[in-house]
C-alpha cells in the first residue's frame, strides 16, 4: 500500500480479502476493479496477467519433535500431520496438489479459515502446513515457527492480476501489475508482499 500511495496518489485503493470465488464474483459484478489471486482464474469476460511465482515452504513448530530433512521432498511430508484450511480456500487445493501422493483420509481437516489461525495451530505443535513465500515474513514475525524449504524444483503457485475485459483501463491494470511486481522484488529479505 505505501508503494501504491506514493506512486499513484490520485488512485482510490481499497483492499478486500476473501476466497477467490467471492472475489471473482465481485469483480464480475463491478464491485471490484481488479483481483490479485493464485492462478488459474477461469471466468468468462476476464483478462488475466501472470505476475510472479510464489514458492511454498513447510511451516512447523520451533519445538517440533518430528525431524524433517531439509530441503524437503514432497514424499517426506507426513500427511497425518498436515493441516489445511477449510474447503473453499484455494490454498487448500494448492496444498493438496503439492501433497498429491498422500492419501486424502490421512490429511487433517481443520476448520481454520485464515492462514494466521492455521499457523497458530502449527506453532502449538498440532501439525504442519504449507505456507506461501509471500506470507513468510509477516507470519514468522509474530508466530514461533520454523520454515523449511523444499528441494528443487520447489512447489510453487502462480499469482496473477485479473480485471474485466470490458474495462477500458488496460493501461491502469498494466501499471498496477508492474507496481505489484516491483513491491515483491523490493521488499525486505526478498520476500514477496
């Protein structure tokens, strides 16, 4: 936000966090002008631009008794310790894709609706979870977690910008996409924001 306010002081910017389907509904009905979300975003009438790759890491409690060799492989994940967000969150689907070898019945389903809640459960050694790179700096600053990398090629998701194809502000959307990419490459410790 500071970058956008500094570089586009005339822009009226409001943020909304919700599950992707709800954001896309709001985008299509004109409530929102643009959405930044994990790809793919497949809806009629949208223009979509890939912004960057967001790597996944594994978050475990600092006092975790489970010894995990770092860097992790997808096969080394203990599915019975994996905590996921509730149904409807794209991050849940992405985590399941990363852990595709694990039997679904072995994965722990919890009612967490936010990454913050899920990571509090992890910090209290109730399990482990995947965390996207863009959330690492903020979440580890306030939660006692160890963040473990995956072996190359590390699992990742693509993050993109979507807007209505009927919107005549393609230049504004291009400027917004460049600003988001600039923020991601210039943030502390190279973390995406």
